[in-house]
């Protein structure tokens, strides 16, 4: 049976609770060696968080200043 951290790395982030769990796990994995199982999990979680935030965070548009 996989533990909660294994599940977090293999499923989409769909709720704010999922996001919080992923961010906690990212904090625990921070500094993991690239290419290690922990480093791979960190990469996956960061991609999932980026995707979730891109879809659920308001995007602010900046408009150029009008000419004076």
C-alpha cells in the first residue's frame, strides 16, 4: 500500500488541500539529488503545482502606460 507522499506524487492536484499537501511534500524533498527517486518526485510535484496554479490563479494583465 503506497504511503500518502507516494500518492501525492502520482496524482493530479485538484483541490487546495491537494495543493497544500504537495507543497508540504516539496518542502520535505527540497534539496534532493537530481535523478534520485526523491529528486524525481520533487520534479513531478513541482510540475503538478505549476500546472494547478496556472489554471487556478488569476492572471494579471498589465497595460502599457498611455502616451503623455
